C-alpha cells in the first residue's frame, strides 16, 4: 500500500536581523544565509558615508564653534549638498541593499539633513529667509530633532563597536547643544556663545571619530585583518 507523506508547513514567526525584524515562514538558518548573501554581494558603503558625514559635520562644526563667522556657512553649501548630502544619502541606499538598517538609516537621515541645512543656508544668503526670529527657531527644531535621531542610533550602535558609539554619542550632544541657542533665537549672541561653541566642538569631535571609523573599515578590509581597532564588530 502507498503511504501518504505528510508535509508540515513552518509556522510564520518573527526573526531579528541586521536589516530589521522579519516575519516569514523561513527558518532562522535560511534567513541568516540570505542576510549574509546580501552583505557579501554588495561592497560596504560605510566608509564613503562616514567620510561624507564627517567632512560636512567638521566644516559646519568649526563655524558653530566660532572659529569662522556665521557668513562662512555659505561656503559650506556645495560640500553639504554634494558630499555630505547626496553622496552620503546614496551610501545609505546601498546600506539598505546590504541589509544594514543602522548604517542605512544613519546615512540617509544625515544625508537628507545636510541637504536641508544647505538649502537653509542658501535661502538665508539669498535673503529669502531671515537670520533671526522664526527661521532660526525652526532650525533649532531641526537640530533638536536630529539630536533625538542620533541618540536613538547611539543606543542601537551599542551592539556594534566603540568607534561608532563615540561618533553618534558626540553627534547627539553636538546637535542638542547647537540647537539650544537657535531655539532661544540667540545664535551668535554673546550670552549663548558658550553653549553654541560647545555644540560646535562636539560636532567636530564626532567628525573626527567618523573619519577614524571610516579609515579603520577600509584599511581592515583591504588588509584582511584588524589593523585599526574599532572596539567591536564592524
């Protein structure tokens, strides 16, 4: 007699990956293989994204810290648009394809932030937006919003490496402090210069950590071993 075989389908269940939560019928080992395949078939865009972020953040940070006058923001617009903005955003899209939700979210969010900031600076230089009052306060809203985003990403980065935690942690403090004078409509005013300068130097520190993290990733990749430590996994 013929014995009928019984196929028991896998139940839908939730799995956690670097690309986010997944609910599917696949078993965890198959999901892990697919995740590894996505990471292997696309080159890591993190160095490009980190260096784009670092360049724009470093330059704007020095102006916020008072090294250069506020009129120098106009000179940063091309960098914010092209390298720190569009290029970083593209790196984030490749990170999404690589199933790295932390890097993807960070690069796309901060890339979009830099494009928006460049537009603010350009509109102010053209006289379309004022440099006091509501426009400055709304820029404070933007900075504080991204301070919250950077804080959330810092918590996520605690499962990765110390270099990325330092980058995002310094960025969180930098955004929050830099945004406070804007919220008070006091950017550039003597009473707010200390808070503003501290925020700018934390942004510079974040950029320095980002430069190092990007350098470690690309150097370790080409040498196929840890030449520059990250303090955790890439």
